[in-house]
C-alpha cells in the first residue's frame, strides 16, 4: 500500500509529532511556499540592512572635528546596524537551510536529536530545524 502511494508522490515524507496527522500534499506545498516567501523577504531585508550599515560605516569613518556626543550616537547606530544585519542574515541562512532540507527530503527532522520537529511547530515556524525540547536546551546555554 505504501509502495504504490510513494510512486505517485514527488513530495518528501516528513515526520510528524506524536498524535499529529500525516502531512497532506497541500500542507507540504503551503509550508514550502511559506519558506520560499520567507527567503525572498529576508534576502531583501539583508540587502537593505547591509546597505544601511555601509552608509553608517562611511559616516562613522569621517569623525574628524566632530562633536564627541555625535560620534557616540553614530557608534551606537552602527552597532545596532551590525546586529540588525547579522540577525537578518542568520534568519535567512536558517530559511535557506530549511528549504534545502525540504528538497533533500530531510525536512522536519530535528538536527540535534533526529526526532520529529512536529507538524504544528513547522506550520508556525517553517524554518525550524530543531524540535522544541532541543531548541529550549540550546537557548539555555
Ligand atoms: Zn530534538
């Protein structure tokens, strides 16, 4: 039975958490589309954050004869710009990675413990690559 169904389906089999229904093709499509959208959104965000950062760095380089308070606020803006660009880049990397896993048929498997991430969690956070338990452990570190 499983064999005949597999031949027709091109979409990967993604594990679900305990008590969850198996993924339907529509749900898989949705989560993949969501990931693609996310990658597109984040690419724009990263490009924007990096462009702003370059601007700040250019401004920051020209500090001769400027008010120290002014330089201080430029440094603050630059630090904020650095962390904004870095966090956007990190989210983008996660989304790209999740999309790659999806296409490799490895999506939905926790990268730490190898258990199912769970359908509900992936529908809420399509770029999740860890199950809730492992995610919480990694954040506590
Ligand atoms: Zn895990």
